[in-house]
C-alpha cells in the first residue's frame, strides 16, 4: 500500500494526512538544508507501479498546499511527489520574518538542493523530474545539485523584467518596485504582502533581491553576472515549457527571454490557449487548481514526464 513507502532519509515525520482517496496518503515531514535550517515538506506516495519522482518548486510567495490537488493526481499516476516550502514561506515560516536572513539564492542553493536530494531518494534508479511554477522554473539553474534531475517542466515561468510583463501587471508593478518596496522594506524589516494584498509575506532579502532582478532587462542574469549566465547555459536536461495565452503576469516575451538563458537545454514549447482545452481560464495560477483536472494534466504533463 502507498502508505508503507519510506520517508526520504534525513527527514522525520510530523504527521500523516489521509486524503479522501484512501489510496493516496500525504505525509508531512521536515527536511534539513545544509545550513541546518528546517523546511516543511510533504510526500505524496506513488501508487504502484512507480514511474519516478517529482519535486515541485513553488511560485513566489505560494505555499506548498496550493499544489495538493495536482500532487495527488500525479501520485495516482505512479509518481512520488515532494512539495516543500522555502524558508520563511508557509509552514517553513518560523519566527518573525524580519529576523530571517535569506534571499532568493538561499532558496535555490540551500532549500531547493535539500528538496532535490530528498526527492531523489524516493525512487532510486527512476527518473527525477523538476516541476517549477513561475519562480520555481527560474531557480533550477541556481540549484547546485541540479545534475540529479533528469527532466524539467516549467509552468508559467518567465523573466520578471517589469517592462516585459503582461499589460495588466505592467500598469501597476512599477508602483510596487519604485515606491512601495523601497518604502516598506526599511520600515517593516520584511515585505508585509498579506497586509498589502500583494504576493504574500516575504523575507526582506528575498524581496530586495527580486526587486533588483525585476528592474534589469536581463533579469537575474543581468544582476548576478557571468556565473549565473554560465549556470543557465550548463543546463542540458530536456525541458518542457508550458505558458498560457491568458497569463495576467507573464507575457510571451517574458517566457521566451527567460528560457533563452537555458541555451543548451532541449526545449519543447507549449503555448496553451485555455479555450482549446475546454477551459474558461487558466492564467498564471490556474493550472494547478483542481478545475483543469486529469484530462488537461494528462495531455500536457504526462508527455513531459515520460520524456
């Protein structure tokens, strides 16, 4: 039975949640980054036969619970799924954010690296796939142990450069970057996104670094320099890119410019019109909700996992 599957090594169980489907048991646990920081994670055990493992890297400010319907579906297709919260986000938020020293690179180098190791241990000898939503697709090149991953699927991922954003976002995001963030960060010591109804609460270092990236035409590469450009170019895994015609944040130009940095990855591009899949809307966040459901996920995701 799926519930008898072992937890990843170096993790200890916090609880076991039984879902409505008795064949899918999700287990919450903690894993440790290499600096000793504890991260909240969830394992959705695969139904047999096991096809491989998947690690899901979240969008900015999004907690792992958002990906639960999709993760349960994937587990039902035979994939072990690991979700996790970056430090300071969701259940990995421990103590006041103003005291947390972390930036986006910390999330990639430490938190994502720990998640990759844990996910790889779930299905030894089987393929490991990285599914990155928005920011999660950007981070892959920054993860030091990315060579353990066999395939990559990015969903609604693109450059955050604000002048290339979709029109609906571009009309307002300049106010965020040039007025709100410079004023709020020094006053609050973190980004109080919940109160502002923008993105979500974020550590100061994360928001400050992300702002710098979003103001540069070459996004993170333009700020971090040659080492990051070379890191993107070193990615050689097959990569499937899902973008959506009605994405209110990422324009097609955002998507193309970010993935151009993955210069040596074998890319499969899928530009999805919701109407073509019988949906009213997908947008930036809708793909992982239960509304698209198995038929859409089967059409768009399983080919990427099967390589």
